[in-house]
C-alpha cells in the first residue's frame, strides 16, 4: 500500500507558476512509476505528466508540453510538478498517482493503483 498526499495548489493569475508536490509513504517509493492527472469540473480525469520508476523517462500530455516538468526525489519520496505560464484552462484538481515499476508509459487512470486526494489549482484570467 502506498499513501500519497499532494500539496502546493492555490489561486494564481494567468502566466504565473506553481510547483505541486506529492509525498509518498508506505512502500519503497523508488519502485513506483508516478503520474500527475487533473480533473476540471464536469470533465473526466486526464493525464498531465508521468515519470518512470527508473527516473530516466518523463512524458507529457500535448496540452502542457513545454510548460510543465515532472521530477522525483527518491530520497524524499516525493514527486513534483513544476507548472509555468499557467492558463485559465489549467484550472482543475490535480492528483498524483502511483503504480509499481512499469516498463512503458502510462496515460490512463486505470493503469495506476494508488491515488492522492488532490490539490486545487485555480488560474484566473
């Protein structure tokens, strides 16, 4: 079992930056591939970014590519999502997710086993 707790959300103006954090506990963090998803009101949860358990590969949704960076610090059992040039359409609840190991890239909700409670990001125009 892995417990995930997100933090770092808030209300910002368009063009600002935020860094989200997701602290993991319960199992060996370094053995988990991690992802960030978001869900806007009335919409399905969508993939934002992922990082493999080896830490050597990151991948992004086209909608955020170039503005978002995912990273991990295994010593702190934490995964980060640095978001720059935020837009009003980035407004959503952001969730981190985990799955053990993984040899490929994971873009869907069903491919992850553990989820945090989410952190709200609101971008005003």
